[in-house]
């Protein structure tokens, strides 16, 4: 009967085999690919030399006296080789780091980033895209992150996947071909995405082939490659750089919750505008109706009749006033005439002396004696004759 060996025994065996004095105190040379610094303060490094990659760790109690090395630098590291059984991983526990220089590949990448930074266009993203192109591997987690995010935020958009490998020697050419495939489609924006990984896993996105292909795009390109701390050449030439594939999907899609709220606001604004417009039109209609009513013939006739009535009454009042004034004047003149009437004088006891021919004798002088006269009193006439002539 076969007696299987527990996996933990194998891990202990491997650890015991690595427990050699040569591996407990050793200097190594490698290119520092990545350095991550979690909240605990420890450094976790990815070391690479040729085709060999190894994880490294520098504990917080040690790195507080060390200068944080630069990614891409060639470093000399002192420490010991250890086997981490929980992940069945050989790692290098570091107690000293000395930076020797910069890796030639890192120098070349820096040159390319500087060169292509001047060619970037940074075009604005469409606010409501109808078709989104996605360049990534159909089997990668990045695609699922993008699909899930877009489904939650903006499910009405059409998605066009251009499959390609995102790692390995053929990846740059496949990414270029995928982009060219989308350029032949009616696309509003393109996502180029890949999940996180070691720096060497992102080499394809530092390729000039990919950078030039992105710059040929007639629509905005969003890069979402690696983790937040990763920066690749495609991030430099893309119109928008997103920290992760999820952020890339978020950048190109509006949130349907925001859209619904915007529609609610538009509906309220439209209803308010319609109500205000209707009220204004109603006021203008009322004003026009009033003006039309005032301009109607019947109304104008009634108004003129009313004005004529007012004028007639004013004329009658004016005529009455004039008649009264004339009557008063007439009465005044009558009083004056009455005062000058000879009859009124006769009634006060005076008399008028007339000659035989009816003429008034105004003076006794020169009237011959024996002249027949008539004396007129108020109540009659007395015939008389002068007896003597006065001189």
C-alpha cells in the first residue's frame, strides 16, 4: 500500500535543503523590477536576472535605515535565501541594498516615454458612447472587471472585443492587430486593458509597436494596464490613463444613476419652463383679448356713445350756465333801463312840459306868453298856456 508524504513534510524537506551556510550569508546582483510598500512598512521586491525571477523581502526593522531603491536599477543585495512554505515560494530575505546603476532596459524605456510624451493628444472622451472597443485577452480577469463595471454603470452600450495575448513575445504584434481591427469598426472609444502583474509581465505595453498603433487611432484610447503604481509606455501615448481596468471602464461610461438623476432634473426643469411659458402666453393672450375687446366696433360705439353723453351733459350744463349769466345780465340791464325810464321819474313827482308839436320844453326862457303847452304827469296830461315870457 502506498503511503503518501504530507505536503508539509515536503515543504520542511525543501527548507532543510536550503538551510546551507552559503545561502544564509550571501550577496547577489539583480535588476529591481518592482518595490511595493504595504501599510505594515515592509518592502516586497521583485528581482530579475536574465530569465530568473525571485521574490525578495526587506523587513521594516531593517529598511528604516536603508534608502528605498529605484525600480529598474541594478542592485547588490545581502541576505539569506528562505523558503516560504505557505506559498511554496523561495524568497530572498534582505538586510542590505546597494544600488549600482540603472538597467539598460529601464534607461531605454525612460527615453521612449520622454520621446512619445510629446506626441500624445489627450482628446476628450465622449460623454455617452454608443460602441466601446476593448483590447485584451478574452480569458483574462481584466475583461471580466471591465464587463462587470460597464454592466453596472451603462448597460445600454455595445461592446466590441478584440482578443489578443497581453504577455509574451507575440503580445505587441497581437495588440497592434487588435487595435487595427477596431479601427475598421465604428467605435467611439477604445479600452486597452490588462490586469496587474510583475513589471516583466507588462513589457508588451512598453513596446514602440503598441505605442505607434495607439497614436494611429482616430478615436480616444484609454489605457488601463496593471496596478495603480504601474506606468507603461502605452499610458503615456493614450488619451487617458486609468490606474486599473476597472477605472478605465469607469472613465468611459457615465453612471446610470447619475443619468437617471439628470433626467429627473431635466424633467423638472422642462415642466417649470413649460409652466412659465404657458403662464406668459396666457398673460399675453389676456392682454391681446382685452385690446381686441377694446377695439371691437360695438365697444367703440358704446364708448363713443358714452363720451357723447358726457359731452351732451357738459354742453347742457354750459348752456344753462350761459343762459343764467345772460339772464342775470339782462336783469341788470333792465334795472338800469328802469332807472332811466321817464315814467319812473314822473312817478317820483316830476312832470314833462311839451309844446303843441310834442317837443319837450326844457327851459322857460324864450317861451313866449300865450304858448299852449301840455304838462305830462305820471297819471295823465294837463293842457295849459303860458302867461308871460321869462327872460
